[in-house]
C-alpha cells in the first residue's frame, strides 16, 4: 500500500477559540487510534459562518464542532437531509454537516 501523507481535518468553529484545549485531547485520541487526522481551532466571526460552512465541504473536512456564538446560527447552513440530528434545536458542541457535503449524506 502506498504512503498517504494527506491528513483528514476536523476542528472547531467559534469566536474566541484560541484557548480551547479540545484539540489536544482529540489529537491524542487520533494518534492512539493510528489515524492521520488533525483537529484545528478556527476563529470564525459570526458574519463569516456561512463561508466557513462552505469551506467544510470545499476542503473535504470530516467534521466540525461549533461553539459560541454559532450554536443557533449554524442551523440555516446545515444539510436538512443529513443523518446528523439537530431537530431544529440549538446545536450543541457536536459535529455538524454542511449543506451539500458528501461527507455526511
């Protein structure tokens, strides 16, 4: 099998996120499982949330967590046919599916 140097990317969208330690725990779990995955903190202001959600799809990201201030605002950007359950309620810090994303059909 040929070497694969392309890491899968997941992360968190929020503002602020600089002090969010979740990535340390996530990356330790990825390493323990032998996965070439990266967890990144993305500083996303509210007015850029739509563009950031489009980037999830465009970049082929495996998923994102959402934190303040995006837990409610993200609903309009979610794929209503996704198997990710949000049921019209504020989205807890959990993985969300971007509209039209092939990763979450």
